[in-house]
C-alpha cells in the first residue's frame, strides 16, 4: 500500500540558515511526489512536484526538493530560511496504480529571527 | 486565471443541522476533490468529482455527499451535523485528465464550526 511519512512534527530553524523538511514514501510503482505549503487560515499552496528526470526539483519561493530513489525520500530544502517561510508543509504521493493523492501528516516549520 | 474559490469562508451550525459548501474550480479544470482537515486527523480525502460523476470516494459516512454541475462547480453537503464535523473543508481542482502528474490547486477552505 502507498504511504507517506513526515517524521518530524516540527522543525525549528534560525533565519538565514538552510532548512530541510523530510518526507519518505512507500509505493509499488514509480512515485509522483508533491510538496504543498499551508499558511494559517489558508488553503494549501502547490510548491513543486517530481515526475521523472532530474533528482533536484526547483519550485516556488526559492524551495527545491531532492528525490532519492534508493532512500525513498523527497526532502524539501531551501538554502536560506526566511521568517515568512514559517508554515505547515505537506508531502503527498501518487504511484502508477492509483490517481488518488496520499498525504503526509504535515510538518510545522518555525523560522526564528 | 482566477484561483479556486470556496463559499462561505466561515460557518457556524448546531448539531443536527445540515450544511452545504460550494466550490468553484479554476477555469478549464474538470476535477474537484474535497478534503476535511482537522488538527488530530490531518488531511482526509472525502471524494472527487469529474464531469459530474463521483470518481473516487474516501472513507466517510453517508452523511457526507457531494455533486458537480455541468460548469464543474461543486457542492458538498453534510447532513445531521455532529460536533466532530467541525473542521476546515478544502476544495481542490485539477485538470482531471487522469495523468498521475496532475496537480491539485486548493481553495482557501470553509471553516465549519458545529456547536
């Protein structure tokens, strides 16, 4: 069965430091991976997705994600964190057999000035 | 293009009542999915509509229902409200081609409070 894990409920980073939000997945076929961000009292905003090709995917707001097939991971990264990056981040996956997105539990990212 | 819109943004109801939420997808998008978001359960999939037909359904009781109109606008209905139905209800639209790379775009949500 498909599954997604976001192992950290919360990540704390100082402003200006690099940030990583972790995501691991389990699928039976080729994974299609997505990252979304949710600001307070807002809907989810699409950041980026991996379909195939380059393992490093660039997305909105300076975010990027690294796909690692051997480790079944798709970690979200940013070289220099901003206070405005503080939000809830969700990872989601589809595999080749099911159109439905499977969602991680979310990681709260807190950037401290 | 205008984004996904949801109305109303906030609702307060009492137990036993029913409620209807509305979602207008991005122009040209034919698929609409509904999610329930709560602090304890995270994002839970309710159902997906494509071309006025329910294409997928999550594991929710029959009190939760939906429909889609010919212009792709969608409504969801919750009957006999329970306290546990208090949540943020999110609508997402996508082209709905069935491609696994299809991206969902979310509306701002409707915050439902059941008293």
